[in-house]
């Protein structure tokens, strides 16, 4: 874990606006920021259920007094502008992997960014950080990655200093990715599509440190930040299994088979648990050099993979 995530910066005085604050990264960021006695947070969510997630965080009375939760529609410019009043930093965590009939990629990514930039124009916010996915480009063939790429272009084209941080698989305590990895590692049989695909998992604590560093150093532009090791999905499961004292038999399925099956399910159900677009995002080969991003952010080293796995797998 990097020093930036654990050690409060006593000299910083900030009021943070966090949109999409109820996710794993959002709640972790809230806890981290509120460790600074002179920092406060406006957590923006879009439902009472999401508000409940944040209200259940283990906070002291002082921390709760420095936390404000706003429930609003991410398309409501006036409500966002009101939430941003007095804030000096913003972190945009709104995004989806699966498009549904009621939530399109364009609405979740591009539209939310357009509304947010209008809401922040002329506000007290001095810097914006947007979390994206490695491989996200407007020209990408995958609908999710292309939408995230267009969203990044929207933010980077505004006058407000903005840093877009693209990351691959993020592993954190209690999150879905870590749970799924543990399930594969603990089973006798582990099925997966194209187990030779490359993963470069990064520890959630390092992502939080990067968000804070981007704001602290007023970093602008696009950065690719990934974990310290590149390995196949098969090897990642083997590494996790070894730490847990397990040795599952892994069976790799052709990615083309997954696309065909999921395509049929999409046509038959309209809203399947996994879509072809999601599968292709998860199948993306991640192999980037994190050092340029670390240098730009003025960060130290990353959490070693084995240490991250030990923390998130509960072993």
C-alpha cells in the first residue's frame, strides 16, 4: 500500500465532490479522505439504496459531520451545480460495464460528463479526476470502451484541469473482482474464456493514491496506470490459489463460443447478467508500462501483486 493512501496530508484543505460515490472505489475514497481532519466530502449518488451504502460506512461522529450525501439524477445540471458549491476537487466515478434498456453507455458515460462539465463551469472546483478503463478510446470497436473514450475526450476538452486515469482490473478488499478471483481459486474446476488473456491487476489502495496525487499535483491529461505485473488469467488464478493452498483445474473456453452464447441470450432475454460487450471488456489484453503515470503523479512504487492478493483474499 502506498504512503499516499494511508498518511493524511495535514496541509491540504479540500472539499471533495464524488459522483458515483457508492461503489467500491467511491466508498474507499470517502474513508480515505475523511481520515484528513480538514477534508470534507460531498458524496453524490442517484438512489436511496445507494445512500444507504454510504450511511453504513464505519465513521466517527466527526467524520460523519464532514460528510454530506446528495441523492440526485446525474442528468440534473442544477442539482449537480448545487452539490459542487464550495468544493475544490471533483472525482467522477459514474460508469457501467453493462448497458441495459434503462441505462445506455451514452447516458452513463458521455451524457453524465457533459452535464458535469456544465455544472462545474465557473464553480469553486479546481480539478477533476475521471476513472476510466485501459483500452478506452473513442475509436474502440467495443461499445463500452468507445463510450468511455468519448467521455474522456469531453472532459479533456474543457478548460477545467482534468486527469483521466485508465486502469485495468482493480482488486480491493470486499469487491466483486476479488470475490470472483477467490471463487475461481478455491474451486476444484475453474472455467473461463481465453485464459491466456493478459491481466495486470492493480490494488485499490494504489488507485486511491493516484486519485489524490492527481488532484494534489493538478495533473491534466490521460494516464494509463496498472499493476506491477503482467500475467495470464490462468496464471493469476494459479497465484491466488497458491496463496490459499488450493490447486484448481482450469479449463479455457474459446472466446468466440462466449460471444455466440451471450449473443443468443441477449436476443432471447433482453437483459442478461453478462453481455457480449462486457465479455470483450473483460477479455482485453492489459499490458502497459505504469512508470510514466507514476512519474507524472509523483507517486512511489505500487503494491506488489502477492501482497495485494494476500490482503484482498483474506489470507
